[in-house]
C-alpha cells in the first residue's frame, strides 16, 4: 500500500491538466483525467465496431478509449493504410490488438488480426467485422475530457481534438 501522501499526490496529478514542458517543445500539451472503466463481452455474430459505438452512444461517452480486447472474428472489414475503401476478409481471426479513441458520436479504431498460420494484418476497423466466438472488451471513459474530430488543415483529415469537459 502506498503512503497517503503519495496517493493524494497521484490523485491530484490525475485530476489536473498537464502542460507540455515548454512552449518551444515539439510535444503538444496533454490533459489528464481519471477514468470510469467498463467491461463487456460481445457474442457470436455481433459487429465489433458497431457494438462498441452503440455502447458509447447508450452510455453517452464523451471521451473514451479501448483498454484491451481479446477474442476472435469470423469476418473482418479493414481499411489498410492509405486506401480509400475497406477490404473484406474471411477468417477466422484472433484479435491481436484493438486500439482507439471514440465518443458517443463515433471514433477511430485500429485492429490487428492473425489467421490460423499466424500471419497478421492490421488497419482501420470498419463495420462488417463479425465476432466468431467472443470479444472481451475493457473500455475507459476519461471523465474530465471531451473528444471531438475536426478537420486538420495540415493532414486534411478529421483529427482528434481533446478539450477539458465543461
């Protein structure tokens, strides 16, 4: 067990905005937040992306991220790097990794999948990724933050914008 003074310092640190070391640094400012965690299990036939986004909408999540996900898919739709459309894949596949940031309005998720021979592919998770046996997911909502996606003039894509929650 940590001493009370360290726990209080840690709690204050987690609840306070954190600025970058200096204005000249290349690292942008970051904001910290405590989190509320959710655990859910998806069943065979459920769509991985659609169910995560439906859960976020039902829970009114304003700033969320994937903590972990294990499971399998019988089909997957993945948009590979720099491609305009998703590619439909037929499994079964093991979910090796699922990461991303999202809100009640949608988000940006990336997945890595391996087939029966261990070959791995990854990219942007799209609708059309059907659970084979299970998907065991842990999510976190960052309670002090709000995420949005806004057009970035440099990349020309809708990119993540992080703000303190009002």
